[in-house]
C-alpha cells in the first residue's frame, strides 16, 4: 500500500491535491505476449473539481475586485464555495528601544463562487471599507493581497497572491 499526494506550484498558487492510496496486488505470473499493443492504466478520475486563479492581477472598479478564476474537473463537476481576500498589515508601535512590530491578517472582502468544470469567470468580490482605504493609500493604487479559495465537498483549499489595481478610468 502506497500513500501519495500531488502538489502543483505556479507563479500564482500552490495547490495540494487530496491524499491518495494505491494498493497493489500480489505478484502473479506474467501474461502471455500479445499483439504488441501496450495497455496503459487509466488513472481514476478526480473525486472533485479544483479552482485556481486564471490571472495574477485583478481590476477594482467602484470597490469591486474582479478575481479571474478557472475550474478544473470532470464534466458535470462544479467549483462551488467562497473566496476570501486578505492582506498582511505591519504596525510599528512605541519609540526607540520600546519599539514593537506586529503583523496581523486583515480581511478585505469575500465572495461566493459557482463555476462549471472547464469554465473561466471573473468573480466579483466587494472590498469592505478598510480594503478600499488600503488600496486608495497604496503606492500607484496597487496592492498585493492573498486570495484563499475554499470549495465545498472536501476539495483542497487554494491560496494565491493577486495584485489589486484600481481602474482609474471608472474609479
């Protein structure tokens, strides 16, 4: 019996696949030679669909971030769940030798998602007041955030980095 897990890493995300088990049969005598065709085993289909980021940037228009996602899976499967937008905020308090640096994770907004396997879509996530203020104060109105995609039905959670960019033509 062998336990394994596939891990895929791109510039935008690291995706941990589900823990799998492979059970082998006892050794048996070799089959007689055939007509020369080699049969390759067919891997079992994935038990659920997996969502991933389709782009590393998201445009924010009037406080709504368009997060581009893709859903991968067998026909008939769906990516259904929530995505959450967060940023790590660093604060410095005190003076001189009493200076203290604390880092906290700040929620910027969230949205539900529902995509068919094989589909691509931009999921609109409304930034909360704090998220909108952080983006407005960021240099060049660009803010690097973390997107966490949590799907229903035991699919692996995907965490990726996205750069929010304010659309200057529409606000």
